[in-house]
C-alpha cells in the first residue's frame, strides 16, 4: 500500500490509502495487518480509495467495519472514496453506509472528513 498524507480544512491529518483490487477473503489477513501498521504509525484518520477494488465480499465488509472501530477507538475516523457501484450496493445491503462516510472523490472526502 502506498499511502499519502493530506490535511483537512479543520487541520486533521489523514492517511489516504489506495486499496488493491481484491478486498475479499483472499486478502483479509494481509489487508488488516497493513491497515493496523498504518494506524500504529500514528494515523487515526483514514481515507480508503476504493477505485481499484473489483473483488469484494463479506470479508471486505468485515475489514471496513473493524478498521472503522479501531479508528474511532483511537479518536479518529474512516471514510471511503471512489467506491465502485458493486461495492456501494454491498455496503447499502449491509447498511454500512449509515455509519461509514462515503464520498465520490478524494477531494470531497478531505474537505468533508468527519471529526
């Protein structure tokens, strides 16, 4: 994962993380480990760029929910951007979009990142 820094208009430091094409059971442990390492490095506000994701299942939902919980426990937050339609549909079916902010673009996510 190649992360980048960004700062919101309110001064929150964010890590923008582009995800690999698979966010499913084939990569669950590795993705969780990588996200945990990023948080251990000191980032508690994360934006996950989902633009490359083309494989998504319930394990992917689990990764998002557990990462959201870890961010909030650390007084941070998690948001998604560039969410493919099939992922958006899965999140709606699981009612995740009610607790996880989803933005169309990275710029929109930075500008409106929840505090």
